[in-house]
C-alpha cells in the first residue's frame, strides 16, 4: 500500500513569517486558450519539504549536492506527543534498530525534538529525521536543534502528515526537487508499507 504523507501545497501549513504559496493561471481553456498553464511561487520551506545543511551553515551542502540516499529507503515511523528527550530518542532508535530501519526516522504526533534528542540522532548518524511540524525543534527557537542535526548532515523532512500511520517499518520516498544552490526544497513524500 502507498501512503501519501505530503501536504497539499496551496493549503499547506506555513512557518510563521514565511510567505505562503501562490498560484497564477496564465492560460485557461475556459478562456479559449489552447491549454491550461499555471505559474506558482513558494518558499522552499512551505508544506512538506526538506532542509539541507546550507539552511543554517553557509558552507553546508545545498539541495543539489546532497544526493538521494537520505531521502529514499527503509524508515521507521515512531509516534510521540510532547518533547522528544534524549531518552525518548534512544528508545525510538532501539525500536527502529529492531525493525531494521534506523537510518531514517519519522516522528508522528505533536512532537518537538529537543537538543538532547537531536544529539542522540546525530551521534547515531541517522541520515534523515522527519516530523509533522513545519520545523524540527521548538517553533520559537529552532536554531540549536537544526545546528546539531544539519551539522551532522542529518537532513530534515518537515511538514509530513502521519496522522493515520501506525508505528513501524516502511519504505520512504521523499526526494526533493533538484534546486541548485538552495537551502531547502519541497518534495512529494510517501511511504510504502511492507
């Protein structure tokens, strides 16, 4: 079964202060045009998106230099509510290791990754950490968590939708758009249940 875990772009959640996505219909068959043609603008961090190390590190990798390995492969979906502490992160990693999918971790629920948890995931060399919020870490102070994870080249998959996804092992595809020089990129993320 394929499970879409992406937000629809034009109705997506937007991090406070970021511009919202906008669409403009350039041509329309309703107006007698030969086809429908749409232009759109959006922030690289709207909706379901990834953060590259360049998001917080001037010398960090940009989206086009990251390769696809972090974004495609087995993952573990964990459910959590509230702050994810270092101890919680260790427990999530242990469950993921038992499931054979500890390289990519997705956290479903109203979860906030703390600096302690970020250190645990970074030290474990997790390739990708995903969450349902528009930012990993506290919304009012996300920098420390981003610095820890992106500094370890753990890429972030933010704004996913895991509402009806049970804990367990899945195959993840969340490849970002190939945007040269960018700090982040939208993606269409989905899981395949095994």
